[in-house]
């Protein structure tokens, strides 16, 4: 009979549950939808847990952590992103924090490349045209998009995902690949990618893929001022976090032609209301944050989150330890 307890804030794939069962008695919020904040607080007050397995939609703030109590060992999020967790408050209480790095790299990189192609080649407009009966006889200047070959690719954030986006896109024949990150990385040479400052990325690139985390430093990095510096023909793709782009400024930049088009898998807020001006713009392709939506990734994410919970209550360092990232 397991003597440890875990609270899971959502229904998760079965492989993760099976793993947790090896060590924990499991309570979970039995829904596919996000747990309301107050319901989570009350659940954690009502019973004491050794581990908390949460999602990126759960705000793990001081109120939640107070409710969890001092016996809690670990907060394990089933996501790569961890901006929803107050790391300082976790550190203060001595809780480990862990994410799920690596296992969604391929799925997110695949989707980022798909989104870039969808946006550059105006695929959603083509699909709509067929469905709406607007497809007439072949026209020489209809739905013409932008080719990738001989253009300049920029990657904002050359971590695991950024690198794997570059690796997949390189064979399309870009004339140059630039990247911007906190510092230069040695593996950039495998892409023949050159480090540039942010200004250089904005001014030199035809395509920019945003593949970074949301931090105070990256928040609204793409805004009115930076759009002005980008090429009018530039195509921006974001599969990192919505908050990296100021969406009001993006609407203006797309309307005025300051940049050509944008593909978003992440938005601010999420979900983006269907009345939001970006939703009805032809030069903006929006997906509902589905970068890691493959069974391979989701099963693996559930498993690594479960293993992190087990490590946390066994005195081991979890695979995705981010506890030391607190500042
Ligand atoms: C993550 O893991 O942070 C992704 O955004 C979820 O797909």
C-alpha cells in the first residue's frame, strides 16, 4: 500500500498514472479542463500531499503553496514552461520544482516548422478557399506566398526547441541562419548559425521563429518599436509563449504592413477570444497552443512528471530540476 500521496490537477495520460501508482496514493481533479484556483487551494487544505503534479494552466502562487503545507516535497509541472510557478516562493519553502524538458522538443519543433510553412505559403487561406467554393480556374497571381530558399532565418532562443527548429528548417536552403540568445552556444555551429544581437535579428531576418521561455527579460520583446525595425516582408512565428509578443502592437504592425505575416501557436491571453482582431486577419495564422499535442509527447510528459514526483519524495534530484533557477 503506497504511503506517499500526490495531488494531480488534471486527468493525465495513463502511463503517467501507472508510474505514480508505484509510489503514491493518487487524488486528482477528475476533468480535462483546468482546475479553478480556489478548488485547488481547498483540495490542498483538505488533505496533506507529498507531491503536487500540476499543469501550465495552474497558477502555483503563495496561496496554493501555503495551502499545500510544509510536508510537500515537490511541485512537478507537466510542461516545459514554468512561468506559472512562483519559484521564489517554492524555494523559500524548500520545495523542489521540476518540469518536463526534452520529451516535447520534437513535437514542438515539428509544429513550429509546420506553422512557418502554413504562414509563409498562406495554406489556411487555400484550405478555406476550397471549402468556401472560391477555387476557380488557375490564376497566375492568386494566393502567392513567400519561398524559404535563399532567405534569412532568425531564431530567437536557441535552446533545445530552437535548435531543433533550425535543424529541420536548414534543408529548405536558407542563405543564412542567425540566432539570438542570452549568450553564444557551441552547438550553433551544427546549424552554421551565427550569433547576433536582438537588433541584428530584427533587421536582417526574413523569418523569425520565437522559441524562448517567457521571463521578465523576454516579456513583450516584440513590440511597436521592434516591429518598426523588422523588414516589411518579415514573417514572425511564435511557439514559445504568447507574452513574448505585445499583441496590440502586433495587430497594428500586421494592419499597417510593418511586417508581412505572423503565425502563432501561443497567444496572450489563452485562449484568444474569437472576437480578437488577430483572429480574423488573413495574415495571421493562429493555432490553439498545440505544439506538444502528440501522444508520444504527452505520454512521455506525463511519465517524466510522475518520475519527478517520485524523485522528489525519494530524496533524489528530479530529471527536470528547475529549483535552482529562482532568483
Ligand atoms: C510546454 O510544455 O510548456 C508546452 O507549452 C505545452 O505544450
